[in-house]
């Protein structure tokens, strides 16, 4: 397998991918990682395919099952490289494992629809940062799904501990809306960013949690992004979790409740977000009690 080396900022002149004008240089490493294996036997969930290494560089190893057209690598490798380098520069620091090894991006044709992540903490996927997605016609760019799954890797390791204490609150896709939008903006993908913003902000883009008619992106995540430093508000949130939230060894020991979530997000924003949370999610009595208790139990989170 030929190993490709390139900088993210030089890709668009050669390949039909969106402008990546603000991606910068590759994340520096002490030495080039070892070449990834030519094949990889899946051994998780219902997956049992032998994957083949389609292409790779120091940032990404791209694996296809036997039904994926090799031509898909022509957009996948440059996009994933730029996207993962952006994630590493933005969310990676000496206290977490964002910059360890590569992103291992697995693709299936006509099976295993949707996707799942795994991280360097997990034996299940051989201690690799993995995005495993299924779809159809991978020769057509599908930026959203591949970006989505890498966002789960970020939320699971960016705090310097393993786990996502807020997952039970924001579920599979709500933080992903923040992450995908920010990636598109950060990579200069203006058309994709605008389209995504319009869809996520639409009146009919609603969820039934934590109450009917919730607009997670419009009323919570986009205002945080807009008013509190873009991605940096989430960088600070993850850092506060890693510093203050209970953990056992390398892993968080429990999930956040709503009051704790608003407290930690307020610390990240440098502003009491109770009013914004009330408008976005409602504020029942138990949430007020949780919020008061969180401020007492985590006094190091200030705003």
C-alpha cells in the first residue's frame, strides 16, 4: 500500500473537495507512525468483514470492505485528513489522547448502515480511534456522516478521561450538530456550513427531549458557538470536566445530571447559563435543586 503524505491546505487544487483554506499545517508528531496493517479483521458487534487498507497517511488510515469502490478514497482521504487535523488542533492537548496514532476510518457498502465510534481506550477495536460507518455509493461525498462519527471520538476522549458524562442528556446527535457546523466553518466549507445551519435552525428541526419541541441547535448550541468563542466553549467544557468531574482511573465514574451540565457549561461560557437553559429546555424544580447542589459540589467551576 502506497503511503500518501500531504498537507491539508494543498488538497483542493488537485481534488474536487470544498475549500479548506483555513486548515493550516499537519499536527506535528515526534515521528511518523508505523504503517497501518494491509488488512484488518473486524471482531465487534455483528461486524465480521476482513477490511482492506484503501489508503493512508500520518493522520488517517482508510479501510474499505470488499464492496466499497476504491475511487471513494479520492475524496475521503483528503477530507478526513483535513477534518481530523482540525479536530486535533482544536481539541487536542497534552492532557488527552487526541493526537495518538491515526484516525482509522472504516467504510461499508450496503451494510452496517449508520455508524459507531471507538477510541484508543477501547480493547474492542484494538485501541484505535475508529469511525466505522455504513452507507451506499461512497464515491459521492458524504461529509456529514463521517464527521458525525469522529465527533463522538472527540467527546469520548477530549476531557483527558474516557467517557461522555453528558451523552445521556444530549444523546447521539445534539453535540454532533455543534461539532459538524464548527468543522464546516473551520475548514472554510461555506456552502456546507450554511446548508447545515439552515437545516438545524429550521422550525421543524425539533426533538422531544428533554421536552417536546426542543430546538437544541437553534436555542442552545449555536448561541454558545456564536457568543462564547466558537469551538473554544466546548474545549473549555471538556477541560473543566476532566479537571473537576468524578472519575475512576482513566474513566469518568458517572453521568452528569441537568443541573451539573448547565453548571459546567456555564463555567465554559464564563456566564451563568441558567436563563438560556430555561428557554431552551425548561427548568423544573428538580433542575434548580441540581444546579444549586452542583455549584456547591464543584466550586472550582466559576463564572
